C-alpha cells in the first residue's frame, strides 16, 4: 500500500508524454514516504516531467492532494478515468469546496459521490 498523489505546477508546460497538449499536473504513486517522494520531485529525481518543471522551466511544484491506502492499480484507474486537473483543488476550487462540505455533512456524503470526491483516508476506489 502507498499513496497516489497529485502535483500542481505553478504554470503550464508542454506535455512530454503528449506533445499535442500542455500539462500542469503530475499524478503519481509511491509505496514509500510521500514526503520523501515529493522532495525527490523537487530535486528533479524520478519523473521526466517534474524534472523538466523544476530544472528547465523553473516552476514550483505543489503537492495538492493525496490518497492514502492506494496501489498502482488505483493510480492507473485515476489516470484512465479522469484528467488530473479534475482532482486539483487549485484549478477546481469549486469542487474542493464540495468535497469539504461532503466531509463535514456525512448524511449527504453518499449522494453524488464521484471519484473526485474521495478524500484522504477513505478506501481506494
Ligand atoms: Zn491544478
């Protein structure tokens, strides 16, 4: 078990994996310490795209969300089903507010729960 996590870049870069698009997020998985993994990203270790962000573009990385008790499969599901931007509280402040409400009002939580509404500590999808 580990963490699926979402990094937000301070600005958009050309997407190395999809030359047609641009990217402002990185969705990753680690079975180790999330903090250490994030430090590695900031130091340009581990992923081509985040290395380009910090070293070539000199943009900042922000760890904006993470999902505990996750596996590689969780990461793949996330990547297949959703664009990372839909999980980002910075790019989607509206959605984030909804999530916070969901967390506080447990009675309404079951209604309209989408993948993006899963929060830290919940079971992986
Ligand atoms: Zn974002």
